[in-house]
C-alpha cells in the first residue's frame, strides 16, 4: 500500500464524529404525551474511512448499523454529531439546507439499499428510475442521457433492453444490479452498501459481491459495507468495525480481526460462523442471554451481562474505544 | 391476453349482468300487481271497464313474459316506454333529470378528490402529529355522520340562520333578478354539492392517507431522497402516484354509485334529479320509470367498474390480465 506516505488525516475520506441518534419513547395520554425514555440507536460513535478502502460494519440486527449509515447521509436526522466528507461536514450542510450544497453532497455519497424489492419504485421502468438522478443533478447533457444509461446498465452487467422493463420483471439479483446502477448514476466517490446481498439467494450473492469489488477498482470507490454476514464482510472489507448496541466495540484490519479478535463480542460473532465441514464439531455459542433493549443499555460496559470475562469494573466503568496495538481500536477492560 | 380481448370479454359479462338485473326488477314489480288497478281501485267513479281499458293501453293485459320481451325489444331500439305519471317518454326524462343529478354529483366527486389528496398528503407526511390526529378524527366523523343529517345541518346554518344559500330546488325566480340562470344555478348547487363532497372527502382522505403512510415506508422513497430529489417531488412523484391506485378503485365505485347516493341528497334538497325521480316513481308505481332508471344505475355501475379495471391496467404495470 502506498497509503503510508500520505499523512494519516488526509487519507481519510469520511470522518464520523460523536454521531448519536436517539429516539424518544413517549407514553400517550388522552391530551398530551410525555417522554418516558429514549432508545439510543446510535450512541456516540466515531470512525474514519480511508479513501479507496472498504470499511465493514458488522453486528447483530438492531445494533444500529443501518441507523448509522442513514444518519451519515442525512436520510434520517441524527440527534447530534458530525459526518465529514473530506473537510465538509455533511450534517451541517443539511442543517443549513442550501439546495446547491446538499445536491453536491448527494452527488458524492450514495446508498445501495438492502431489499431491492422495496427500493425500486414498482411503477417506474428501469430507465425512469436510472434517469431520475440525471434529471435532478443535470450533470450529463440531455443528448447523452441514453448513451450514459446504456453505459450504466453495462457497468452493472445488464443489457440495454432491460431499461424498458419494470422491476417486477427482474430477479432479485438483477434488481440489486439496478439498485447499484442507480447509486452510480451520479458518479459518486463514496457508496454505502447496506446489506446489499442479505435479501438475495445464496447463489447470486457471490455475483453481486464480485460486482461490487470490480466496480470499486474500476471507479475508485470508497465503501461502507454493512452486514451481519461475516463471510461476505471478510470478502469485501479492508477494515472491520464491530458494533454492539449502538457503539463500536472493536475496529481493526480484516485479517487481524478475523485471526485474533480481542473483544469478547467479536470473538463470539466469529465463532458463530458455521464451518462447511461436517467433521469440525459445531462451536458452542459463547454468548449467553439476549441483546438488551436499546432503551435500557446496561451500566458500565454494555456487553457485560453477556460477557464470559466480565468483572466488577465492567459493571461500573464504560471502557473507551482506545488504540490497542497496530491499527486496532478496542473498547474492553479484559481483552482476550 | 391482449387488452382488446379482455375488454370484449368483460363487455359480454356486463351485458349478461344487465339483463339479469332487468329480469329481477321486472319480476319484483310484477309481483306487486297491476299498477293501474292499485292506483285506481279505490277511486270513486272508476269502473272495471275503465281499468281494463287503461291496462290495455299500457299492454298490462298481456302475460308478463311477453311484456318483458316487448319491453326489452323497445329498449334495444332506444324506447324506454312512457311514464304513467308524467305521460312523457322515459328516455327523455332520464336524460333531463339525469343532467340535474350529474350537475351536483360530478363537481362533488372532483372537489372531494382534490381536497382528499391534499389533506391526506398533509396528514401522512406528518404521521402521528396533531395535524394527522385532527385529520383522522375529522374524516372518521365525516364518514360516520349520516348524509341527510349533514344536509339538514347545512340547511339550518346556511339557509335558515344565515340565509346565504337556498334550501331546496335547482332554480328559482332569483334567476330573473340576477339576470343570469348560470349564477342562480350555481347558487342552488352549493349546499347539495357540499353535502356530497363532505362524505366523499372523508372516505377518500382515510383511504389515501393509509395508502400514503404505507408507501412512504418503502425504501424507494428514501432512495429518491438519497438521489437528491426535493421532498415535495419525492412525495408527489413517488408516493402519491403509488398510493393512488386503491383510491382510483373507490373513485370508480363512487361514479358507479352516484345514483345510489342521489335519492338521499335529492330528497333533502328537493333536487329535481334522478334520485328524486326514482323515489317518486317507486311511491307511485310508475313502472316504466323504475325499469328505465334501474337499467341506467346498473349500466353506470358496470361501466364504472370496467373503466376502473382498464385504468388499473394502464397505471399499474404489475397487474396482469387473466
């Protein structure tokens, strides 16, 4: 990697700082409602993504992965925090709300949705869906729309005749190709892939993952790849962040994390990956109990009620996310 | 299956349906008995000979089966018979009285459609807010209040207390005073249209709002936002169009049922339309009018359903013909 010659700050394309998203919980009375608590979906998280890399974001369902991603693009409004793209604070731009500025952001940062059955307008042809960004951004002269449309379709492995069809005429894999093409229509630099393969048949997952990797090389894209499926994360990511109950608990280069997870939660997730060999005895899950509700996050380390190594200090003091050798960040009092 | 074949097949079903309804209504009317006898029996000075003569004049001495086919043959040739009470051709009556009904029904439907879309979008984009809560309560109230009650309240407030709008009829001598039949006609239309629109708006709003809420949850809405589309266009281009299909069905039913709701409105406002005529005809056993109007109601309902289904296919590419 040549990244080492670049000063640490400049190779970061994305820098998320103290991002929080709280949902108030209200009890409704007859005439008024009062707030009785809050759900801390994303609870003060910070991380960076380097130019050209893929950061994998893993964690169980409901741990706040999607909320983080959507808040970064201001698709949902975060409670506080910032998300820098280069040196522009995306969330501040949206707060100010000047249209030409927000449009610039939308052109650079795009989103691929999990379920291609829900993310395409069922009454629009593929051409209509793909041309909408052209209509909004006007970054391609109208005379070139058709040529660009065909280019886009070829880029994601579809043919020109697919443009005139409706989403229901496609398979899940093809629809996801359309979803990717829509994200690429504005020629973005950064793409968030939110579980792009988890609603697809196992047989087409590899094709879509290969496509994503290919496109990254060809178009020099930076990805945030969200998934609960660790094998796909391992395949596409350079670095991995592990999320638990709205917080990042460990972050490291993909090989380091997979070969030597230091957080007990990361370890538990990794041992839960099934091994496709009947002779290998099935690993017993080291996790006990259920994920606590995001409304009642445990005191101290939020993982302690389920952690095999928890001690008194874990119950009272929340461990900060701190450097733990090399490129690794870790939030644990008693690392493995 | 091509759309032409589909339409032809549906049309054949429709004709069969209309014929079926005509048989049922004809049987029911005949079950009551000879209208001439019923209407004239107790009048002093009417002899049996006179009744027989009048019955013969209206072909009532023939067996029902024959009379049905005579009636059917005449209808096919465009002749609906002659009203016993008005002594006018039923076809002409249906046309002139029908125009009066359209005059209040069509504006009411159009007004309520525009209003409902606007109100529902406002509510759905602010789900669970006070605005949404208010709209829902209002719409539920509007839907549950009986039409005649709303009509009478309108008359009480706007005619009796405020004296702004007339409480009955479609025309008045004011026509001369104002120098224009148009303004006078519009003036009379306001209250009946308001009563109809009130109910329609309530129902359409509830339907549209729940569809909007459902559509707004889909990821393609967020995808549209992610591509930078302004919020207004996200709502109108993506959400409203998708939420509109079930409303379209209901709209079709509203058009078809126009004559079903007409009797109540037109009785409350003494409006000279088909609904008013229908009630009168039933009370007076004016059977050519009853038959003719039932046919019109059936044909309108069947046509509206057919047009709705065709519009469906044109709007929603996912719907397959089978």
